C-alpha cells in the first residue's frame, strides 16, 4: 500500500466516555468482542492522558517548545491531536514526513532527525521545504550539501558521563565537543548553514550536573559557530523524558537556572526538546490472551511454600497472541516490558508461580517476559500490559507480516472539553470522529462537539 492510499484510509472513531465509565470497562467490552471472534491482541488508548501530558509540559517547561518524536508512536490520532495542540515533530524518514504534513503541520515545525539519513530522505525533506536537519559527521555534511544545500543544521553533540557504560559500548551517536570546530569549518566550506545544536544527554546521567555540563558545552559551540559567522538561534535539549511529572519537575529545576545563565531570553535563542515516550507511554494499554501453556516441574528444596508440592516446584510457560515481532518489538532494543496484570478477579490467597511469557512465532527470541509471578492461568485468559504507548505503534513501522494489534481510542467528556479549550474541535480534526460510549438523556451531538 502506498503512503497516499494509507493516508486516505486514516479515519478513526474515538469513543467518548461518560463520567462513570472506567478504562477497565472499555477493555472488558473489547475482550468480550474478541472472545466471540478471533481473540486478537488489541490496544486501548486514552487520548486524555496525551492531552494532560501537554498541560503538564506547559506548566513546568513553558520556555521549551516540544517537538514530538514520531518514530516513538506514529498513531495518526496521536499525531493529529499533538499537531492541533501546537507541538512540532521530529521525523526519521519520508513516510513520517508525509504523515505529519498530511495534518497541515508547517515545514518549519518539522525536524528531519537521525544522523545516518538516506539520501532519498534528505532529498524528500528538501522537496517538502523541511530545512532543519540533524548532523554529527563530515560524511553527513557532504550528503546534505549535495542533496539539500539550503538546509539549516543542528549539530548533534553528545555529553556522556562516566556512568554510561551502555552508551559507551553502543553505537556512538553525536559528536564530541572537540569535533565541533572541525564540523563548523566543514559546514562553512560547503556553504551550509548551522542554526544550532541538539544535545544528547543519556537518561542514566540526566541529573543536574550532567544537564549543566551539557548546556555549558552548548554555549561553547554557539560561541564557536558565531565566530564562523553562523546565526545560531536554536538549542535542542533532546529527549529522555520518561513521562512522569516528578522527572519533568526535576529536569525543569536543573535546566531553568542554567538556561538563564547561558541562554537568557535576551539572546533570542529558541529552546526546544524532543519528548516521545513522555506523551504516549502511559496512554496506551495492551491486552493479550493466553493461547497455550506448558507446565514444568522443577525439583528444589528452597521454594516458597505456596508453590511447591513436596520438593517439586511448578513453573509455567505461556504463549500469548502477540510478541516481540509485533507489539513488543521494543524488547529487541533491550528495553524492559512491564509486568502484566491478570484481567480477572482472583483471590488474594491464590498461589502464584514462576512464569514466563512467549510470543506466537516459536522463535527463541520471542520471549516477552523472562520471569514473573502469576496465578496459574488457563488458555483464553487475558493479560493487560500498561504503559505500552512507546511501542512503535502506527502505520509507518512494520516489524512483521503478523497483523497489527488494533487500537481502540477513547476520551472522557472532561478531557474532550479540556482539549476544546485549547482550540481543538471536531471541525479542526480531519480524521477524527467521536462515537458516544452511550447516549444519556440530554447528551446530543451538539453537546459532544461544544464545551459546556
């Protein structure tokens, strides 16, 4: 399917929940539907959670404009809501560019991210008028000079602390402070413009000291750029936001004082960030069903009393109807999978057993959860994984020929009125329609589309 055909089909219904309806009620209903039909895995996405993350961002980080990282979750409904709320976007390929542009996002509100871009992506960005491109090497400079000479570059500068063993052994992204002068000289020789820098501070060392050091480094690069005649006016502080308000407050407390010192408003520097999981992680829940089980009896003398019979410990291997070649693809990136919750009532006295969860592919890599404690499950039982929004959901990310888990979108009436107060209405949403969960007396189409 071409991207044009895909975009033509992007029309989504969002269920409007009344005040008494909980997310569990929505999951219950779709589980009943799937039990009657194919028992496919599915997502339920609460768009209200996305909206409130934007409210929190504006409360704590009002001086920093967010540019949402599309590859995190390219769900069209999420992108359209964020576009209407005024965020920018970071795209990694031409399909993401086309998807974002289909929602009327201006070219100046888009960054072509990634530091190993294909020539076709760079050329497509040039045709679309997208000027901001990330760069961290001389090879990338030469590619951009050939394919997009009018680009404005953000030099990707890495600031890695001593604690970052994983970062030091992984593929290095971002140039060092020492390399920046050479890159600035190369950009000058090639006739390219450098508009600012993008910081890369790994999550494991994103404390006050690391943030202060990174912003201080940024000031040095800005000074070097201005010495070379560049108009440096964009500071991208990068990503690494986990979605919690406590972390957002912590970053704000560390960032604001150092920005006031090195990049006060009088400098005219626009400060932006690249939150991805921050917006979507908590908004999505994934429901999967158990398709088969295997019992293993292990002999041991050191087991909890409630899971043994004599010296034999029972262990269960469960196969579920989604795996790492589908909705759990992020597991292949060595990211952790949240422990699931059994979607049925069980007694507090019910014994629990060591368990592992496996996807449907029969591949040794398709282990979703290596170890957890669960009551004994039956084939047909359902498990719910929360915080699964950063699972590369959307039409532009293909991991397997296996059908994608469908997404059922919901929003409460309270959150719908909240988003309308920001200027988002049904008239402004191109691919978005509301379907009442149930119509109460007095709840009409007019009251759905107009705030009380």
